[in-house]
C-alpha cells in the first residue's frame, strides 16, 4: 500500500469519525424516541431502537397539538424568509445602483448598526409597539419584527457589486428601466444567493423561542419550540425523554427537508460569497 493511499484512508477515517461525533446527538435522540419510559432510564443506557416508535410519536403529536404548532412555525418561517429576501434585494439594489448621493454612507452605516441590536435588547420596545398596534398574539407580531435583514442586504449588495457595469449599460440601451433590470437580470443571476438566504432565514425563524413566548398567550398561536418546552411539563416524576425526543425529531424534519432540497444552491451561494 502506497503512502498516498494510507494518507487517503486516514483522512477519510477522520472525516467519518467527525461526522459520527457531530451526528451522535441526533442519532441518540432518534433511538430514544423509539424506546419506552422505563427503557430510557435503564442502566447501562440502551443504544438500540425500542418497540414504542409509533406509540411515542402518536402520543407526542396529539399531546401538544403538533399539527397546529407546525402550521404556525412553517407559516411565519416561510413568510419571514420570503419577505426578507425581497426587502434585502431591494435595499441592496438601491445601495448599489442609487446609493451614491451625498450622505448615503450615513444611511448605510445606520443599517449596519442595527446588527448590533439583537432581539433580547429591543424586546421591550418591540413588544410595546406590537401592543400599540393590537398585534399581540397574532401572526403579524410573530413575523413583522423580523422582516428587515442587514445580513441579507449585505449578501446581495456584495453580489451586485460583482456584476459588470456593462450589463446595466446594455440594459439601459435596450430600454430596460431599473425595475426591469432588477427583476429580469439581477434576480435570475442571484438564484444561489436567494436559496442560501432562504435556508438561513427559514432555520433562524424555525428556532425562535423567546419572542414567540413573549408575544403569544394562547396554545393556538404557539410555535414548535414552545411546544417542545410544553412536553417537559410532564405529570411524570421524571421527564418523559422518549416523548420529548420524538417531538424534537418531528421539529427537526421541516428545516432538514428544506436544507436537503436546496443544499446544492445553499452550498454554492455560501461558497461564492466566501470567494468574494
């Protein structure tokens, strides 16, 4: 066996080991979700699937009204991701092609400063604003505060800056206005960036817990992350980890599906931005 083959085997072995280490929590959660209550607390821990797969998932689904939680979370995640992409493209287009007026740097820096204000810092004024709009416990309150995205604006602006100026000049000669140039030329060229941002924002909204906990007060408006917390409030002396893990696996499936569907565009979009 040549030295090159040995190195290749070692590299692949390390990669496989790394994948197993990273994936182990998910694998163990999946195994736990198939076991019974007593099996979960057995010692030594069992690492083989149990026989309560259907019973656990059926119990989880009906105990916390899973279909409603999934509907709410999917709705706000999709809406926020789509609106963020639209607003980010429009803002990036404005700053790239119409941003050279006097004092435009002030507006650009003001947008960047918003990145320094995470939600926990502005949660009280945001809640007061939603309350003044009578939006508490509504889909508006769950989604509207997340519509703006400086990260998305920077992502598309960096891409638009790489588009040759000759392309916009040619479009102008052909009689294409700014909106037509944006929708028919820039947007199609930004497909990979759109896919990458959609995945990022969808997963970001899917994992939200604090804001939905504050702004909603009925079970009908709760999201999946709060539903998982509700599973911890069990009447059992010890947490029903088999039921909780079943809920975690269900909650993980939609974002995982989105990532698998858009994985090629996501990786390509991230790689392109890294190269730039």
